[in-house]
């Protein structure tokens, strides 16, 4: 968030330095990650509400086009969770994959909600404590 704000202090200078394509890529990469993190609770509520409506059969008054768009949205959001799991699993070596259980497949929504909580917290702290950096303390790595 701070990186985006610093870069956008002078957008015309950034545009001149990076060019139009570089400027757009920066907006999509950094801005897109921020928007995705902040919007996720609303997407999660949308999925939950839509699944509830579908399971209870209470989609009264919805046209066929609206239903198709709603289920396409849900498909994309749930697909995002599954791709997140797939990418994470593909990075593991075979011994690690055996230790990962199916129950971990349900954690991406929780992870993304926690990431969103951190994003909203950062937004709330930014105006009054812009120099705050809540870094996770780490112990020095031990050699095994």
C-alpha cells in the first residue's frame, strides 16, 4: 500500500519514467493486489449468500441471464481458491505433498480473509501512523 502511494505521489513522473505499459503493469500488479485483498470479504459474503440462495431455492425474480452471471462469478471465485491451492501444492516436493491432508484445501478462504483483515487494518493505521511497520519478529535461523 505504501509502495503504491509513494509511486503515485507524482503519477506523471512515473508515467514518463516507466512508459505507458510499465505504468499500467504497476497499477495492475500493485493496485490489483490491494483491491483484491480489500474486496475479498465482500466476495466471500457474495459466495456464501449465493450458495445459501441456491441451496434453499430462493432465487425468486432472477432472470436466466442473472443466474448465469451469478453462478459464473461463484465459479470464478471458487476457481481462484482452487488455483491458489494447486499452485501451492505444485511447489511442494513429493514428501511434503504426502504430509498435506485434504483438510488444508479449505484454508485458502480463511487465509484470504485474514489477509484482507491485515489490509483493512493497514488502511486504518496509514493516516495516523504512516511510519509504523508491524514486522513479524523472527529468531535467527539455526543450522541443522
